[in-house]
C-alpha cells in the first residue's frame, strides 16, 4: 500500500514545499560564508533533483546513480529520489544500503516519506530484522504517529508474514486514512484471513471513510478466495453506486470473483464491458479458466490476447504455461518456454515454477530438475512442485532426497509437500518412512488439515495398516468429503467391499455429495464383491443423480466388474460405446478375462488392439499363446512363440523388493546375486520343506 503514497511523495518534494527558507535553516547552509554561493548551491541542488526525478521516472537508474554520486551536495530529496528508484526497480538491498548511508549523514533529517520507502523495501525483501530496527527509529524520532509511517509499518509486517504485529500497529495508530485501512485488509487477505479482512472492511465502511478502488478490489478478492458470492454481490452494488465499476482494475477483480464463485457467465459479461482489455484483464480471465479446469479455453483466450497486441506479463505466461501443463501439451509449453527465455520473463519466480510444473507433469523430470537448479530464490511452490513431480512419476527415492534437502535448506514444508511424500510412502509401501512423516506432521501441527488427513488414510491403507487408517478417519470432521473418499477407497483396496459400501451409504445419509474419486472406490468395491447390478446402479447414478460425467477410470472399473463376473459380451459392448479412446489397460482387462473364461475369438480381438499400440508387448503375446494352448490350438500357439523368438520379444521377469534398516533389496526370479543369497535360499528351503524351525530349536534345547 506504500505505492499509493508515491504521488504524495513526489508532489511534496517537487512543488512549492521546497522553499529557500527551509534550506537556509539547515546547519550546512548556515556555515557558508558567501550568501550568493549559498543561493547558487540551493538552485543547483534543486535543478539536479529535478533531473534525478526524470531519470528515475524514465527507468534510467544507472544514469541517475552516476548523477547522484557526482553531486557535491545532497539533500533529503536527492536521497529519496534515488532510493525510490532502486526500490521500485526491485533492488531492495541497494535501496536499503543507500538508506543506511543517508542515515549516518550528520545534516540529513529523516522524514516520514523516506522512512516509508525504506519500510517498503524491508517488506518486499522479507527483511523483518531491518524492519524492526526501522520501527525503533520511527519511535525514537517521534515519526511513528505519522499516517504515512504507520501505514508503511503495518504493510511491512504483513509482507514479512507477521500479521499479528501488523494488526497491533494498526490498532495503535492515532490517525487512519484509506491507505491504512486498505493496507491492513490487504495484509489479512493475502495471509489467508479473508473473513477477518472483510470484518475490517465493514469497520472501515461504518467509520464513514470513503473507500477507493483499491479498497473495493481487495474486499472483492477476499470474497473470491472464500467463494462468498452473496457478500461479493453486496460489494458489487456499492461499487456501482460509487461509480468504480467503469475502471478496469475493479472490473477485473469483479470478474475474477464471479469466475471463482462459479458464475462464469457473469465474469465474461464484465470482461466484455471493458472497452479495450488491458493485460490485467486478460490475465485475470486466463487465470480464472485455468482455476476452473477449462484449460483449452484458457489457451484460446491467450491466443486472442496475442491477436489484440496486448503484451503478456509474467503472470500471464505463468497461467498459460500452467494450462499447458494440465493439458499435457508439452510442445506448446516448450514454445512458451523458449519465448519467456527470449524475453527474460523466465527469471520471474512464478514463470520458472510453472515451467518446472509443466516438465514434471509431462514426464520430463531432467528438464524440471534443471529449471529447479537455476532458481536462485526457491519458494515453497518451487520445492513442492519438484517433489510432487518425482513422487507422481514413481521416483520415490528422488522425491525423498528433495524432501530432505528442503528440510535442511528450504522453507518449512507445507501440507502439500507432506501429502506428496505420504503418497510416495503409500505407493512404495514403506511404512517406516510414512510413520516418520506422520511424526513431522504432528510436530508441525498440521495433523488437522483435510489434505493431510486424507493422505494419511491413503498411506496407511496402502501399507496394509487399515486399523491405523480407520483411526485417522475417526478423527476427521463429518463434512470432509475427501477423508470419507480416502477411507472408502482404503476399504475397497483391502477387499473389504461391504465396509466400503456401508461407509458410502453413511456418507450419503450425512448429506455429503460424493465426487468422481469417491465413485472409483465404490465401483472397485462392487467389482471385488461381484455386485454387478449394484455397480450398474451406482454407475448410472453418477450422471442421473450427481451430474458427474464418468471418466475413463470409471469405465475401467465397470469393465473390470463385468469381466470378473464373466459377462464378457456386456464388457465388450461397453468398450465399444465408450466416449474415450480405449487404452491398453482396458483391453488387457478383457484379455485376462477371456483367458479365464476361454473366449478365444474375443481374446484374439483384444490382443490385436493391444498390439496396435505396442507391437512387442510380451505379456499380451504370452497370454494369447497360453489361451491357444489351453484350447488345443497348438499351431496358433507355436506361431506366436515363433514370432516372439524372431522379434526378440522376452517376457519381463517378475521382481519383488523389501526394505530393511533403510536398505532396499530387490529380487527377480532365480536371482542369486544378493550378498546374503546363500543364507536366504537356505531359509527358503526350510520353509518349503514344511519343517517347523522353532520346534526344532526347542527340541534341541531340551
């Protein structure tokens, strides 16, 4: 909010407020002997300050610094001009360095405006220590009661993450203006305290203070973040009464609010009312589409923006690259990556994070790692993105390595990072690591987060600890659909179909609305229990009752259900009527069922479809050969095996692994390469022989 005072600063220092009398009172001026020289110096400083201001305003910071360094005499205006240049150019360290030099100048008197600039630099640089020191200076010099300094102080604490201190400064301010109120509301909303921010906005409104465009915009952002449509409509009414609905800044925020609240048509209508949309309007529209899962439309809007000749900024590129990541369009993403490298936008953290997410989601983890390593100031999103990328790709060890690195050198892990690592633990069935993560979560006080609870339930379920999963579930809130879904899926994966279906019915009785993931668990439970009719009923209710379009995974569950029940004709019919491209997984499900039920012709058809995508699939060729052999079709079976030999197709050897004392041991069929192989096979021979080793030892002791 300090930005709002910048115009006041310029008017103060470049207008009639700078008078000759002010300079004559300075100790430096009084020591001069020749009065004409004194007047000349004042005139020269004034003129140079005007030149400094113009250079800074034009962005010629290097020339401005050269001129500043060559000045024989500098006043507070000179220092303020050059410090503001560095702060506005995001070179906060140099801005604070210059302020520290100014501070020790014996004849320069600090004023509220230059202090506000220094506090702004501390806030944007997250330099809380320097900010506290400046707070002490403000108190010592009696400037803390200035509305400019007070607003800058609370803004600095809010940007540094100390929102409680920000509120304390605000409460102690003897005078507040619209900048002060907007600063505290902004701090609360950006820290996630949207409801509290709206309470402050109500107090501001009741105080009779006139809200400006920035006040309305941040209040609308709060409504958008918590999807409070009714409150957003009320504020929209006041915006229209005050005449702020014509400015693009407020209109963009209004459109975002309606989009996030699910009223896309309202947002589009507001966007259409902007005569010539600016970069903020286009970025808001594209971002809204991405957040709503309409990535194709987001990319189309980006193309429209390019045709309109509006130049995208870093946030625009971050949004459209994220859209490409969700769509899996790595070619589009690479084109955008090349463009942002050319324009220099890739140095922006938001762009770098989105590029890294793109490569992670598209399986190009080496590229993602290279981007990660080039980021100089990694934030929590950077770390979480790379960890999630490796965990979702199945590279558990690498994910744990990055997580350990993050705990040593990075920011404090959030629930998103922990959820990714719990997913890795569940997928790898490494219970010990999962329990350690659970301990870190308890230590960090994140155990009540919905995302963490559902991840813990899934992890314990996949590690075989269904009782521990149930214990976590019993501590969740009744309105948490995600935790209910995790527990339903946990029971289904453990083959406890009746408990899964019973929990699903209780979920419906509690008035909760199941989502697409919930139905995957429900249909899997029906498949394991062989409840074909009930599975059909749930599958049809998705579209008829809950307006959920079945995905490829739902069709896969239904086909598996029909195949397990031996209803291959119905399964084949459902495959042919799917609105999705049938992949190898679904054809493989049908092929395995054909082997069990001896349906040779249907097996041949399913195998042909698989081999179209993967001509050297050893598992498919072996299964089809076995089906032919089982039916006495020896020639057909021999032909397939001959093709496998000629093509060099070999069935992949089965493997298993176990982790003991932080060491993973992997075994394949007939493998004797393990260092303890002889001992392992001796124990295995004893187990196969059926001899009770414990009884033998007991007899020997007697």
